[in-house]
C-alpha cells in the first residue's frame, strides 16, 4: 500500500510540474488553427459576378446563388446586394468549392427587387428567372465565374400606354 501511495504521488508530481504542464499553456488563434489543420491562408476562393438590369441597372436588389450539392440536396441561398451599377459579387463558402462541374450545379437568381423599380418588381414576382454560371478565370486557387447580365423584362412606359389604350 505504501508503494502505491508513493507511485501515486510521483504521477501527480509529474502531471502538475513535469512534462504535462504544456496543457496549461494558452495558444494563440493562429497556433490553434495550424494545429487543427486550418490555416489563415485560404487554399481556394470562388467568386461569382454578374449584373442585374431592367432597362437601367437595378441597385439594392438581392441576388442569390444556390448549388446542387448531391443527390436531391441543395445548398442554402448565398446572397449579395447589387451596387449602384447593378453589379454584384458573391463569395462562395469554402464547403461548396469542391462541387464537381460547378457550372452545371449552381444557378443565380434575383430574389428581391426594390419596389421603386415597379416595372421590374412585377416582372420578378411572376417569373422563375434563374441563370447559370460560366468560368471566366482560374489561377492559383482563385476562380471567377460570371452569370453575365440578368435582364428583368419589365414593361416600358410605351407598352403600358399601349395596353391601356387597348382596354
């Protein structure tokens, strides 16, 4: 019994004062990321660009991308807002970078247009408009895709006047 007590004391001494004291060290965020296999530097980046028009550029509209991630599975919508020129940039999350044939798996869709674009707003609410993406650049783990220009076909003031005249 006495040797067991001495052996127990020896292990406790090693644990609290010996080699095992590394457990009490606090690691930085960078050290923790490196130990877990995540580094601060991204291995790849995927960006989707495009523009939204309805006779004029549509600003402050919400555009989103969705990708097929497997059999009957889709990703969540990844959203972006158009700028004053109707252009948008969507940064695809890293868990979607490895989808094979991204061009066939993903589509871009406008999901909200501000009401002051009333012609386009009505056209959007009645349509199922979506557009595929196309690879335009790939270098050093950085890929750029584009959906090109998405055109919302709102009626012009002339066509609305013609419709009112026909009524």
